[in-house]
């Protein structure tokens, strides 16, 4: 049978690991969202690559998402007959 002190220590360990898991998930979400927000804001993919420290552009593409709705805006802005 566990003592009260052991039960409290077990609860602290469990709550500590769940906090760590939440912080880890938040960090992963920020890592995935940050480059996408930069790209959507007009940053060049090569600049994002340098900021993330990736040697390969394929690694950077893993952390970015392109929205279909943004493709039309980019095409209209970049294509000579887009306006």
C-alpha cells in the first residue's frame, strides 16, 4: 500500500509529464504554423529555408502548407495578365 506522500509524488509526476506533452505539442504546432504564416505573408521559401537552417528545400516544404485559396491570389499578383 502506498503512503500519502508516494501518492502525491505520483500525481506530480503524472501532471508534470502531461504538461510537458502539452508544451511539446504546442512547440510542434508553432514549428508547423510559423513557416506557413511567413509564406502566406509573402516571404520567399528560400528565406524560410535559411531561417529554419535546412540544407534541403524539401525539408522546408515539410513545414509549410499552401492553401488553395492563396494560389489564385498569387497567380493574379504575379502573372502579367492576372489583373
